């Protein structure tokens, strides 16, 4: 007995992946799908669960900053099948290095932001204590640059 594969419309795939219908068409035009997108009656696109799973990989790679040409190359390699695993590994290692570098830069940014939040929280807490119960807080008080050595406000 032949296996029946459930198919999904472009709208259903858009809803499940969070991609727009336009983005799905664009990915198809750019050769990002591993398998050709099938067409149903009337020429409507028809997707499988495998397509949705592959799009999940693509979404993560794009969200991590992989350029479209690199994603397209990765899809080409997967489409070609076994025998090019070294090239796939090299492509993913290069992207891994870029993401790791980006994480380092973002960690530095987060450290500075966390420091600044702490400075302003401390400043506001000092203002609250100085005002005391039932006393008004001084207007405009406490608006000074919050910095640490080597950084500006």
C-alpha cells in the first residue's frame, strides 16, 4: 500500500514557520529548499513536513546571521547528497566562528548595559532614601552621567 503524505498550503507553512508567504516564495526562487516545492492542482504550492523541518533549520541559520549565499550553498550541498560532508562541515565551522565572535561582542554589550542599569537603580534608590517618607523627591536630581572608567555616559 502506498504511503500518503500530508501536504500543506503556503499559508499553512507560513503560519507554522512564522515566515511570510513572500519569504517562502523568495526562498524557493533562491534555491534554499532541499527538495523542489511540489505543485498541486491549479499550480498551487504544496509542502511536506520535511519542507517545514528544513525551513526550521534555515530560519535558525538565518537568525544567527548566515548570509543567504552561504545558506544557498549549504542547501546545494545537502541536495547533492553524501560525499560532500567535509565541505558542509567547513561551511558550518566558519559560521560557528562568526556566531561565537558575535556572541562575544554581544556579551560585552550586555555587560555594559547591566552595569548601567545597576548604576541607575542605585542612584534612584539613593534618591528615595534621601527623600524619606512623606517628602518630595528633589526635581531633576540624580540625572548625572552613569559611567565607569573607560566608558562615557
